[in-house]
C-alpha cells in the first residue's frame, strides 16, 4: 500500500467536442511529496486536475488516487482528497468561520468538533481576526487562504491545488508557499498546477512540464535543468559587423539571437577554461565581444528548449509590456 | 443515500445566504404585500366578485403569487451555485445534486412559509376575515406548502438549465405572471373566451380555488386533489429533469 504512488495516472485523454485537451498524460506522485504540473494556459492543467479529483471522467486512460480508481471508486477517492480550484469555493455572504464550520458539518463532524476544527484552521491560516467578517470583505490573499483552509477541514491525504497563487500579490504568494510547504512537511501529498516556474522550483519535489495536452518533460527541478547544459554564456557584440562575425563563428551553437541588442546566447558547461577557450575561438582578435555574462540555467531555459516557446510567465510579461508600450 | 445526510446543513446554508441577500429578501416579502394593497385599494373598487369584500377574494391569489414568485427564486440560487467554484468543491466532497437541490428546495419552503405569514398578517390588518376552522387552516397551509415545494423543485431544474443567475432570474419573471390568467384576481368569466381554457385548467387555478374555498368555508369538491395531483406531477417531472440536467452540467 505504501509503495503505491498517491497519484498514478496513465494515458489520460480528454476532448471536448473537436478540441483535444489531453493527448495521453501520465502522472505519478509519490506519497507525501509535492508535484507541480507546470504549463501555459490551455495546456490541460485544469482538465488533468479535474480528472484526478473525480469531477470529469477521462475519455481514455486510467487513474488511481490514494489507491482507488477515479472512475469506478469515485466515492472512496473523494473521501481521501480535497480540491482547491482556481475560483474561490467559499460563500461570500458567510463569514470565514461560518464557511469552515459548514465544511466541518458537511464532513459529518459533530457540531462541537466542527467548531473546534474551524477555530484551529482560522488560527493556522492567520484568519482568526477576520473570522467574524463576511468573506466579501476579504482581500484576495485572505480569500485564497480561507479557500485552502476549507479544503483541509476533512484532513485529506491528497491535496489538489489548481493555480493556488495566480492573481496574488508577491506577499500573499509567499504566504501561500509557506502554507504548502508546511502541509508537505506534515506528509500530505500535494499536486499543484502553476504557470510560474519559480513556484514549481520552490515548492515541488518533482515537476512535469505540460504543453498542449502532453507531458514534455518530467523530473526534479535539478534534473530538468540538467537536460540542457548547466550554464549559458550571453555575449554582446561590439557592433553589427562584429555581431555577424560572431554569429557565423558560433553557427548552430548559438541558441539565442537578438540582432537589435547585438546579443547572442550559447549553452556552456560554465567552467572558466571552457568559456575562455570559446571566446578565444570565436573572437581571436579580442575586439568583437564587448561584454559577456555567465548565467545558470533556469527552468525558463528548459521550457524554451523543450517546447520551443518561452515559458508561460515570461510570455505573459512580454505581452503586458507590449500592451503598455514598454 | 449517504449524500442526503448532509441535507439539513445544505438547507441551513441556503437559508443563511438568502437572509444575507437583503434586496432579494425585501423583494420576496414586499412585492406580494404591495400587489395586495394595489389590487385591494386601486383596482378592488372596480372588480365585481361573489365575495363580500374584495380583499377576501384577492388574498388567495396574492398568496399564490407570493408563493410561486418566492419559490422561483430557487432558480437564481441554484444557477448561482452552479456558476461558481463551490459546486466543484461540493462534488469533490461527494456532495452532489440531490443534497444541493434538496437543500435549496427546503430553504425555499421555509422562506416562503415566512413570507406567506407576512401576507396573512397584512391581510388581517386591512380587513381580511376568513371563516375557516382549524382543519381548513391546516389544509390551506398544506396545499400551499405542496405548491411551494413543487414550484421550488421546478425552479431548481430551471436553475440547472440556466447558464447564469441573470438568465435564471428571467424565469422568476415568467412565474410572477403565471397566476394572473386564473381566478386569482378577477373571476375567469370576465376574461375573453379564448383565455378560459387556460385560466380554468392551469396549475395555479385549483390551488387558488382550494385555498379560497377552505379559507371562506365553502365546499371545495375535488379541487384539493386536482391541486395536489398537479403539485405531485410537477415535482416528479422536476426531480427527473434535475437528475438529467445535473449530470449534463457536471460532465
């Protein structure tokens, strides 16, 4: 029983009409670990979570959660899990405390136990002071914390969090991260989806990159980063002529070109000897390269390398800057 | 069904949410009372009925108006829940359609018994003097309750069908007008011929005539049974429909 993964899905497929959302997704999450499903909007993250949390049946493939089949043993799966979706699932017209007590009652806790559990969770999620206020008056971060607390009333062993920090300010996001880390320390299995590489890197033991309904890579953050060389050398050419020379000298090795900024990027092991040799090779006259930086590979680079497109959060940022004319 | 074990909790939730939605609460309470005052004081002088006082004739109609409109609000509540994240949370907790909808219908029944009491109170203040004994009163409340439950269940099904709370509120508008082409406010004989068939046989009519007969201590014949049969039929169809619609919405 303990050897079995908390989440074990094979070949999940799902289409809505003519639109194929999942094209065979495999997910294994070890008991007590944190797993991040990372991908852009429309990659199929939410659909995967909905299938694993029994809300949507897959068209094909099988999934077991907490040891039970999500289709045939739906009821038993539901007793072991909790889902916190993208849209807050708390009643705005009830107070924070009323919401949590109601959840306790819905989990068949006796009245007194429901009250005690609500108090405990309000304290833990830093909502004790706002307990008597209607949720409509809560900030985005408070609402998200209450939502997560509501999902914990029934002490689930597997927790699904669909984009838990999307739309939160940096401080609330960090508070949310602390909460997830705390839950993981207690041995709860967490499967979360995110668009933020940093979030996956920070929280998850293992990460799967989901792109257009397929898992394109899976592993620890370190493993994913090691799939492409550990460092990248970013060069700036002295002038357009030098840029062309450098680009010719690098050939296919350059994985990043930006003529407007006279910038080129090359993957490298990162050692001083290697970089010195490379610079000598491409710039024997020591005049074409004006400057360079050596950077550690980020998950962004991995995402770019594996999907052929910039990482979702980075794309979102560039879209914003286009919109504001920056 | 273990799911129905949480039904009282769901009913309490819906009731609490309604009481905190002040505008909706005021409308369900004030609208029937205002309509009663409107009919009795503005139109009442011009309407000829068998009853000695028009208020006595009109109260059953106002009660049905109040009950059906109040019950139809269930559609908005259900549509609201279905459009929010909470339905996913409930379902992931193994609380599905039966618990959610029976909670809504129960809350609607309790809420509307309250607003009916308010209508009776105002009616008494403006001169309504029924001659019913205790059994007739119990019968009146029983028929009204059956009607409220049936319309609430139908509204719950409509709430599942509607894509948004706004669309669902369109249905409440339709229900609000349903009692007019009946004997609720004017005798059917005074309406154009082509309307007689509908006005005499629509579901609100036997309910209104039963309530009027019981309250005024007049013979009601088989009307209570016709009324209850309508209610049972609407309820059965609504429950079956809700089952299908809920499954379709949550696929």
